[in-house]
């Protein structure tokens, strides 16, 4: 199923009443294709809590499995998936009284960005390839400290705004900007804080 377009896999997953075995395989393929992304979003958004991120991914997978037949437009699968993800994260945060740390409107703003990305993905392939290479460079760079690396991943991998990153990391927006500046300089050639 790896060679199938996502829309085709969604259609197969929706056919639970027809070929159940193929539908389950298609569902598993959808989760496999999207697991890393939804896990990373949950992990970074939930203050680097591995257990919460795993719980969220499990809840998302369960809801997708239960409701995939209700999805009217298979092309909208990613937007639908991210909507479920953000709803589950908001629900978990409400249950744990953490909603004041990262307001729901911040999540809604981020969700809107993801939905727009999904809708506009016609010319996305080369941009995504560049982004993957850039993110790989961030992850593999040994000169970046943990805060710089986390800040850069939130910015460039998850497309979070400086304000949202400051709320997630509980730091001043100017500190976020400084971490981004330092991180970019280190990626450009190992220079620190504007050194020549």
C-alpha cells in the first residue's frame, strides 16, 4: 500500500463493510504514514511529555478508526486528522487544568495553519524536501544546545509562531528570537552570537 496515494488509502480504510481485512490494512498504513508527525506535534505541544504524547496518538488513532467512514472527502484526511489531534490535546489539557499555560486560541491558530498547508499542498513537494533537509540538519547539529534545538524544531518543523513557542517553552518571546538567531548562525557555519 506504500505506493498508493493517501486519498486511495483513505477510501480503502473507509470500506469496513466491504473488505474488512483490506480496510484494516489501509487504516494501519494511514497511521504509519502519519504517526511520526502527530507524535512530534503532541510531544512538543505537551511540554515534551512522552507519556502524554503516546496517549494522545492512541486516542487519535482510536477516533480515526471509529469515525473514518464518516469522513466525506478523502482529500481532507490530513486536515481532519489534525483537527482530531488538536481537539484531543485541548481535551487532555483541560482535564489536567493546564489550559491556562497554552490557551486554546493558540492551538486553533496553529490548527488553521496546518489546514491551510494541507489545502495548499499542490506545490509543496520541493518545499517539504527542503524543510526535511533543514530539520535533519537541526537535529544532527552538535553545536546547538537543547533550547536552541527545541526552539528551532518548533519554529521550522511545526511552523509555530514566536509567541506560541514562548508560551510552550515558558520563556520571553525575545529569548525565543535569540535562540532562533543563534541556532541559525550555528547552522550557517558554527558561528556563535555574531562572531566572525
